[in-house]
C-alpha cells in the first residue's frame, strides 16, 4: 500500500483481518480495517453528573502509535450515558486492534457527561499533543470542546446528534435526524407521493425533524396537508392524533418520526380517531429500527430510513466475542471515528487531518455505510430505506454506494 492513495476511482484493498466487512473509505479508496438506527441515546441534554471525579486516570491511552488523538467519552456518567461511554471506549479499542497496529495513540479522557469536564479533558488532550479530538457525546460538551480545539487549530469529530453544535472544524459523525428525514421523503417522492400528513413528538427531536420534514417536502413540490405535535402520554396524545386522522383523508403518506415506545400508541390512536391505515403509507425515521415496531401488525408495510444493518450485525458479533456483552448502538460511531483517523494517518501524510481531507466529497465508508462531512460540520449518510415486516425489516432501496455533488 502506498503512502498516498489516488483521489479517483474506488480501489478495493482486502483487509488481512476480515473479508471486506466495514472497510473504511477515504478519498474514493477502500482502505484496510475491519469493521439500523435503533433508539439512539438522546444527545440534546446531558445526564445528571455522578458524584465521583469525571477525570480519566492520568496517562490513560489506547495504542502506542506516534500520532496522538484525544478521545473524550462519558465513562463515569450515571445511567445509560455511562454505559454508552464504556461501550464506545471498547469499540475504539477494538478498532485499534483490528486495524493492524496503526500509528495512532488515543488519549482517553472521561468527561462524566458534563461540559466543564469536557473542556478540561480537551485542554489536557491538546497539552499532551493531540492532533485531533474524537468526541464528546453530548451537545453542550461538543460546544465547549470545539472552542478549546479551535484555539489550537485542531479539528474535532464529535458524536452529538444536535446539528446546532456542528461548525467548520467541528464535525458530527452521528446519525443526524435531518438525514433520515431527507432520505425517507426523497424515497416516498420517488414513488409518486406528493401529499403528506405528520404526527411529530413534542420534544427537541421532534422540533428538528419537523423543520427538516417541511423543507424536504417543499423541495420536492409536495404539500403537508395536516401536522400536529403530540406529548408522550397515551391519553394526552388522543386529541392531536385525532385532528390529523380527520384532516388526512387526502394524504398519501403519514410521517411518524418516533421510537418503538410511542409509535404503536400513535397508530392505535390514529385508527381510533377515524384514520385509515390501509389507505396511507406510513413513514418513519431510523428510530423505527426497533423490534417493537416490526412486531406490531398495524405497522406492517411502513417505510423508514436507516443504515443497512449488515455492517452493524458483523460488528456486534465481533464485539460480543471480544467483550462478552452487547454493544450499545452508539459504539459504531467510536469504532468508525478511530478507524477513520487510522486510515488517514496511514495514507494521507502530513495533511491527514486537514479540512480538504476530512471533507473530501468522496466520503468514507464505515460500519453503517457511506458518509461524508460537510464543510459546516454536519454530515451526509448513504442510508437505505427499509420496510417493516413481521419477520423483520427488509431493504427496499439500497444505500448509496457513492456520493454525487460537492457535499458542501
């Protein structure tokens, strides 16, 4: 393998450790390295900080390469945040092991899920020579880490799902709700759907999704004939859902961007309010990648956008073998971030973390498929469209294999 890879034409290089599973693409080239949106950790708010110190042990690191990268995770945070942090730490360790001794050292920092600890962690990593920072997970923490890193002209690849904290030099590797919405509306429009109704959760995720939905429908000359926000309460949602059921008689598709704990209640209230599910195409986001969705007969035939699950299944199997436990769904983000920087260190020389390299329009391919960073720090993913069936989700539109356009 040459130190610099060509920027034209996809070239497939088989990994020595796995059969082309989840290979990392950079600059239009597949590079050696192994590798559904389920209910992802809500990164709009941080958890309650734990009583113990949020700082990682001094000198904690993964790998022994010469190129240093900070890795900031909520390792000691309470509840699900801490579980996610530990799983992402394991995934980062797995990426280093599977990439065949890359010239990378991860400086592991624990922010405990708080912004102030994340700021301190970023400062420590930079003082220790980090050329790039991976993480943190929560939006508030990403903002402060971005400020610290920008003062040193060091890029950040973070894991928050809040596009508001993205900026030039602060790139989000997460599954952004806007990307799910764009993909499912694009597919529905390609099948002739022009008239849409929507039932959207009354929470921060719903606010983001509503704006993206209206924009995506308008871009395709469609129209939203009915839209209501509903609270996550079975009794309180009856009124807004009934309003849409009565106003959506002419709609061709009904968009419900919520998870398996709410969508079954929403569709039940929709039918009780006079809505005809058999006459309307149900649409969802990656939160539909949930057994509570596929096991509900009322949702059979619904469409949603998410990564093709093949890459994740392979990753999860290797993770279980290595750590004797299940990974969290966010673990792939840490794996892909580490695999990405390892590939760039191996192939891109001194320009490895430059803006031009990180925002290359050809993008990269990780465990969850094709992605690229935009200049504004958000990302674009080549998502599949899946159909809900009693035996599990089926891919009805494959993910993109390459990007068109500049990605700006």
